[in-house]
C-alpha cells in the first residue's frame, strides 16, 4: 500500500500559514519536548508569573460561577467591567475612553492583537515592528495578510525602537506601526522622548499604531510608562492593547482589552464577536475584582521581581555576560556570543547537560540570533541554583572554545 508523504489537509494549507515557519516545529516546541524527558529541570523559559493570583480575584471567579454567571456577555464585555477599565485608563494612563463605545474586552490581550490586525490590514499592507519581537505578532500579521517589516534594535541602545529607524523603513505600502513597551523578549522600554519622536513620524506619514502596554505595571527603577495615545494627535490613530495576565498573574483567565476611537471600535466589535463571542464570563468578574479590589499586590510583586532581577544580573555581570538592561517585564535578553554556540545549541546544552531551560533569542527575530531569553520566574533559592548551573554551563563553553 502506498503511503502519502503529506495529507490533503497539509497540501491545502493557506499561503499565509505556510509563511509561519513553513509549518515546521518551532525551536520553542522542540525544547519543551526535550525537557519532558528530564526530571531535574529548572524552567526559566516561562513568560507567565509564578506568583499566585490574588485571593480576592479567585474568590470573585468562584462566586460568579456559584451565582450562575456562566452565559455569554455582550461581545464587548460586561458593562461594569468596561466602566472599571475606563476608570483605570483615566487614573493610570490619563486617557478618557467611553466605556460604552470605545472599549472591548477580549479573550486575552492576544485576541485584542488578532482583532486589531484582522480589522486594519489588507493583503500586502506592511507593518513595522521592532526586532527582537514577540512571536505572535509575526504570525498574526501573516494570517491577516500583512507583511511584517522588522526594524532592528540593539543591545547598546537598550533595544529601544528609534524613530529615525522607523522612518527609514516606511514605504508606500506601510500602514501600521506596532509599539510594545515594556518589551517581551528584551525587557527594554520606550521613553517619552522616543515615543514623541515616533508620534511625529506616524503623523507625518499618515499611519496608525498599536500600543501594546501589557507589561505597563511590571517596571523597575522608578520608570513610569507613557501611553502612546496620550501624545498629541495619537488618540485617533492608536489602538491601545492591555490585559490582566502579567500584572495580576491571570494568564489562564484569558481577559484582555482594547481601546480606541468609537467609530473604529464599532467596526471591530462584530469581527471580535466572530472569534470567540466573548471573554470567559467568570473570568470577566475576576478582572472586575482585580480593578476594583486591593492594589497592594503590585508593591509586593514588584519587590519580589526586583530581588530576582538583581540575583540574575549579578551572576551575569560576574560571568561577563552582557545584556540590554531590563527595565520592564521579567526577562533578561542575554548575549551568549562568547559561548561559541548558536543560541539554540546553547539552550540544548543548558537543558541536556545542566538541567536549565530557557529559549533562544533567534525565536524572536534575526536580531536575537546571538541571545537567549531567560526569565526569573521562580523563587530565589531555585533561581540561585539555576544561576549556579548557568555559571557551570558558561564556563564549560568558554573552556571548550
């Protein structure tokens, strides 16, 4: 019997999906599978907080279920949650959004990204994005029919996306600029001065923007993020995306949100409805409790993250491993050029020989080819053990070189 090499379904793959790693298994999935065969692995690859969700949020979700709040909500989200989000925007970001017409609650910030790209891009439209970049942006630009245009950022600049580099990348096909601050994977930030420069470029070339502010509360050293839509002329050109995953440890709850001008939000609501109807109703009640309940969680969370950041940074400094200073999020984007290995091979050696899991920077674009993304999302005793193992890994690579 003849066995087909590929199934008819694979042969039928849409061209925009073929562009996403051509259907091959990613390095991310390869490393996860390798890790399954090891018992004593310290996992520093994760991008989700290990600090538990605050108890009052979990209690609100349980109460919502007990009270029978398990049916669909309005596709734009619970009215009371949108009102709380409007208050959050005003108090935290200095933005006035109408809760009834300018905010949509989504199934995570990632769905907000998908909705925005699907509703803004025509086939062939170019989208400017800093590299290194969060992988889902590239995938979803392709699936929306767009063309990602990557603007390199560099360790020496703290991986900051510079206005002059963006302007140099603009063509007559450019429609959208994506701004992510703080950044996953680099932990870099965009300063007010940089954002003001980007705003001038976007207005000059009549473009629109996504401002991804998911990590806005996970910042260090007194840095205060600026919402791009607050800058002159940007409110009507910007979709602001945020969520509860990183700030409130609510990754599995899947609640995010997007905000923008009323006419755009009206146009985006039905496409959003077609994706998942609404965000999980019990989770929306949890998000409401997150916004309206105690906020002292942030100070405790950030104090813990700051200690962990210091532990990892000290070890890197002692070893001579360089990085762009992480002023946000919970990652180091560490330069492993001196190891003499590719980023992927370095990760494999770290996993197989030293029992630590992290991911190659090449997953996040060509500019990450000589880097790893390593997170400090574990308690300090385990983190210290992981960094001891990393030191052994680093010294073994240098000795072999």
